[in-house]
């Protein structure tokens, strides 16, 4: 009996030790699985964010046509306005087609007059006025023909402007006429009438001239000149 008790006690002690060993092992495994793994993962993610290459921010190009994009800022300048009102306003400001059409200045769309001036002496002034409904270009210089002349009156090349004079309806261009050269250097001719031919863009002239009545006692010689068409009267009379 005593021997059996000792064996039973020994077996119970062995079973208890085994149970305690299993409990301790399970406790260690739980501690290991619930350890600092989340913290390590969090640190790794933070490092990836700080070392990743930065991609430049790009701005999407505006949509629509250039005209639509250009009109967008203007819409904000009108209190209470909208896109339709802005577009309508731009349409109202557009010039009529007849005002933007361009052609050469001729007898069909202009009037030309000739007047005597006091300064400089021995000078006349041609005034060209656009009487048409569109723009006209006054090309080169007027080709002048005094009655009784055998050739076209000389053109003063030094008077050539930097650009062709363009006239809107109602605007004027001017050309100065120096009737004579130095006194005593040419034979004087008296004329009562003057023909004015208009130049084309290519330099040739139109067939139909403007015919003008000259001021009384108009004398000229072959050393005189006419200037190119100028945009103002003062410039035409400086030569």
C-alpha cells in the first residue's frame, strides 16, 4: 500500500510538472505574438514615406479653345455676369465686315483736292479723303500730269514713309507739291489743270485719274517734285 501511494504521488507530481511546463510555453508564445511587431511595422512605413521620390505636381491644361480660355478671366470682372453675357459683349464690339475690308485708294472711293499754301513758297497741297465704307491704302506717290507737260511730274523719293498710309472712312492723306526747283534753273510753265493718277500696290497706276482745277497763276518747272502720300499735313509740307 505504501509503495502504491509513493508511485501515485510521483505520477501526480510528474503530471503537475508537465502541465506547468505546457502553461509556461503557451504563455511565452502569446507574449511573442503580441510583442513589438506592430511598432516595427509602423516605423518601416514612416521611413518609406520620407525617402520616396517626390513627384512634381502637374497642372492639367485648360480645356476648350484658346478664345474660350482667354475670355475666362474677363468673366470675373463683371459683377453678376456670366459666360453668355461676356461672349455677347465681344460680339457687339466686333467691327463690321465693310469697315475691315481693304482696297487701294482710287477715284472710286476717294476725293482729292488741291490748294495753295503760303508756306513753303511755291508749294501746293494735295488732300486725299476716303469717302468709301472700308479701309483704303494710299500707295506710293500720286502721279501728276500738268496740262502741257510731256512727262509725269518727278517724285521725291526722300519723302517715302515707313509704311503705307491706310485711311479709314472719313480720314485724309496728304502730298506736297514743290512747283519749282532753285530759281532760274528751269523753264517756267503755266497750267490751269492737273490730273492725279493713283498707284496700285504693284507700283503701276490706274487708268482713270482725278482731274483738278489748279489755283490761278500756277507755274511749275521740271525741277519740281511731289511727295509720297503722308498721314499728316505738316509732314507733306516739310520737303
